[in-house]
């Protein structure tokens, strides 16, 4: 795609890169106020019990212990994003998973705090534990949240149940469609808990100033979204909750929460000293919001010519003990219409069940619900193809969406279906699929035990609100302010690119600085592929406002007409380029920074969808079942790419995370306990595991805002598991329906087939 932009569309260095790679970046765990206490939690050793007695007197008597909190100190306080269902500390109500917070200790150092935990006496009255979501959803199951309807923000239940979220998406007549189908395939797929594996653990520091205001540094990707909740729970006016910006060492959806902040605030207020909390990775793996495990049953009907006529799917997701920081039914459930997004299917029923269980609470993780949905859907499509004697690529081509009108209105995005109307999008799913096949040499024959697998997915972007400000300072600094605390996705770099483009500056002149919440502006945070969509428009509008103010002042100061003023190379000129002056001279002559500030709201829905197609090539050892990923191809279509290096990096990074889901990653749960809570036992992909990776990007001029952008954050991770599972089936005939795809599972499947 051709463009006359100077900075937009170019690969540029990440603006926060030097700070991070040199260690100068100051994360929440690096904040160290003098005299800060260390906070540690006592956690439940049982999955379900009433807490009948807590005695913290011995802990309080330990030298160096400055404060202890138990559930009795916070009986009415609960945490949560939309569903406010998680106690700050377990009270006499109950604990609901191994790792639930029972008490909090603040001490002079971490060793003393740990020693104090062992001195707190707790008596538990154990209750039956519900670990399986289908068992927990039964009408006669013991209720894990008998007061559910009294919780803030929840969708009310007509009948008490652990099945708190049931969403049904349906159109057409699947009963009749299955009757008329020539082939019906039914499969059950399972996915495990997987952790976001961010390098920086959860951390926070809370300090209370002389005016009673709470100053907070925390590793959270939605700081302004959490501020109202914190103010309510801590009993403070919102303006007295001041969240200071810090970078995040990764998140991927796992840091939507303000873990440790409320207990830290209460102990800081109690002791008169700042309180610091840093989680260790045993806690991270055992207690912090991994991806939901799932059981998904899919039944698909098709005609002999390959037309898919009926789709019936139902999924059960173990939310865990609390839904406080999980996707909830108000946002569509977890088993998504993304199952059928790329295809024309006239008769569909998709049922999503979210269930409380006595296991670690689950949360957001890049592509929430979509990863589980598409693993099932793209795997079963391959099985339908083989039953029909068709190539899986040909079956997809037979059913692929080709026009916006092919999309049913009950899907997860809002297409404009009239050609020529604003927002109308030409569907490129077929083009992307063909591009992937070409780049991967898909039609070429493969040697024995080597197979190729295909997967397709389409996803839209979320929107909501975003502020930005751009100011030229008298000393020459050009600063763009944002409320986005970038967890490494490159949003800050995009902001800098746009400001440099619009003001005619070298990008090196632009600095990106995050506001604290004292700035009084709100941003929905990172998530849902929204960063490029909202940040690009906010930065553009703020830059335009800054240019209007600079142009007006330049006309007054230099006698130029506003219409003649141009911005170029960090200078401004009018009535001919010979009169150019540096931008900062205007600010210097006015004695103050000159710029503009805006807040935008993109709304929730989007008329655009972006398709991706991935192809994996694997080799399977028939003697051992070992799977080796040889080659991986990822093709994606989008709008304009603002930073190719960052865009491709998101595709590669997401694909590698998905490859980990497919081949090695699993939080193993045994009787409610996470059995592998360390990186020694939780197998991430490394450079040694990486295959050859080819990325194809198809740009267009269809997208959001002034630069026609679309996001890329979630889509790549969704496609890895089905592409690899399909490649394994093509290589050796073993259909693996439970992730991860280990040598043991393949070996057993080969043995069963023989």
C-alpha cells in the first residue's frame, strides 16, 4: 500500500525500548519508599471450607510485625471489575480455593512477614469441593455463592446456581438442518488452564499522605478502570485515590486487577508507613487469573458437496472461585460466535456456560474464550473434511464468507452490509487463506510422518474511551501524554509516530509520558485489540488541536496568514519557507507549553473484522509420538499498518504464545491444588523450540480513524492450537482433542488407532 507519510507505516524503534533493556525503567516492584513495610498473605490450604476461627495474636507479638488483617476487619468489602464477588480476605463466610486469601501481614521485611504467617492459627470446617464445571453446574450441587444475587454488578439469577453465566447465540433451525445433513460429526474438546507468564509479577506500593490520600503504584493494565472500585472499597473520594504511572512487564490480560492494593492501604493507614507487596511466582501460578479451562462439545452437519449446514456447540468453563476479574456474560460469554466467524452457516446454536468451581479464579488472557472456541471449531472442520474426502483447505474455501452480508447479525461484530456505504468492508478471508497456503507451499506433497494443518479466524476490535495531549515546550521537548500504561504492546510508539507525523518532527523529538490519575482523565486501558484503534485517533486529534494553537500563535507573532503556515522538520513557516522558525520558539515567546488535549470515545462496536489464516507443518515420530514443529506460516489482513516491526512482532509473539498452548503449557490441577507452580515445571516455548516462521500481511485502506487502522493483539494466539492439531492429524492420523498435544497423547492415540 503506497503512502506519502514520513513516519507512519515505517518500522521505528520502540520509544520505551532503551529504558527497558538498560534496566532504567522503574516498575512497581522497583518503587521503594523509605521505611516501607512488606505485605504477605496467608492463603488457604484447602479448596472449600468455612473459617471458624482465626487467632493472629502470636503473629502480632513477633518483633518486626507492624500490622495484621483478617476477614473480620473487612467483612463487607469485595473486589471485582464488573462482578464484585471476591472478598478482600476470607471471613467466617468461607474460603473457596487453595490459595484464597485468609489474612494479611505487614512487617519490617519479607522474612519476618513470612515467619508471622506461620504463627496465625486458623481453624477450617471443610466442605465438599466442586472442581469440575459440569458437576458444579448440576441443580443439586452445593452453592459456592449462596449470596450471589446480592453482589454488586452481577446479572441476577432466577434460581440459585453455580452456573452463573449462560449465553445462547442461535439462528436458523438446527434440528431440521441436521435431519437434512449427509454427514454429521461430533467431537468433545478440552483445554487446560494456562498462565499469561508475564515476566513481572503482580506488585504494588501504597502510601497514605498527610491529607489521607492514597498514593498507589501498581502493575495493572487498566488503572483508571480500577480507580472507582478502589475508591469505593477503601472508602475514599475518587480524587483521593492517586495512581502513579509505571510500566508493566507484560500482562496479556492477566493484570486487570489491583491485587494487594486494598490490604496495603488498610495496613498503611493502620501503621502510618507505606506498604509494598510483590508476589512470588508460586502465588502467581496458584492464585492469579489464568485462562479458563474448557470442555467444548461440537456437532456439525454437512452436505456431500461440502456445504456446512448445521452447527451445534456447547461449552463449559470453570471460572474458579470468583468471577471478579473474568470475562462475564454481559460481554457475550466465553464460547463465542468466533467459532463460525469465517464461514457462511445458516443454522447455528452456540451455548456458553460459565460456572463457579473450587479452583483458582480465572481471568482474561489474550483472546479470552476465542482460543478455546477456535481450537474446537477449526479442529472439527478438518474432521468433517476428511469424512467427506475433501482437502481441509477446499472445505474452508467452500464455506468461507465473501461479503459482509454473509455475516449473521447475531455475530460479535456489526458489519456494514451495503456496498459503498461508510464503513463497508470487502471480506478478505478467502484472500488471506490463499496467501497463507501460497506462503506455506500448502499444496506441495509431504514426506511420510509430516503434515500441514490450517486454521482460520476473524476478529473485530473493541473501542471505548481514550485521552491524549500533545505539547511543545519552550526548551524544545515535545511531549505526548496518555493514560495508557503500556505493557509492551507498542501503543506508546504509535502515539509518538502520529505526533511526529502530524507536527512534522523527527520521532526522536517526541517523548511519551503517562499521566497519573490526578490528571482527571479516563482511559479504558489495554485490551481487546483496541490500542492502535483508539490511540491513533486520540493522538491525531490532539496533534491537530496543537497545530491549530501553534498556527494561531505563529500568525500573531510573525504576521503570517494562518492559511500559509506549514509544519516541517521541527519548524514552522509561513509566507515562504525562508521564514521558518523552530516550534519551540513559539512556546518560548509565549512563556508556556503550547499544545492540545482531547478525549475521544470510539464506542463498543466496530464495523470491521480482520481475518487471519495460519498453517503449521509438523513431523510426528510414529515410535514415540513426539511432535516437532518444522515451519509456521501466519497470514493476516488489516487496515494500514502504523509500525510494521511492531505489527509483525505482535503476530510472531502471539503465535509463539499459542504454540506454547498447543504443545507444552498447562497448569496441572490435582484435587484443587496447582501441582506445577513454577517455571521449572511449567514449560514455556524457548528459542530452541521455535520453528521457521513466515509472516504475510495484507494491508488495505479499510479501518478505524484517520489512518484506517485495525488491531492485531489477540488474533494470532487463537490460531496456533488448531493449526498444529490439524497438522498432527494430517501427519499421522491422530486427532488430539485435549491440549497440550504431548508425545504421550499422540502415542496413545496412535496405539488406539492401530
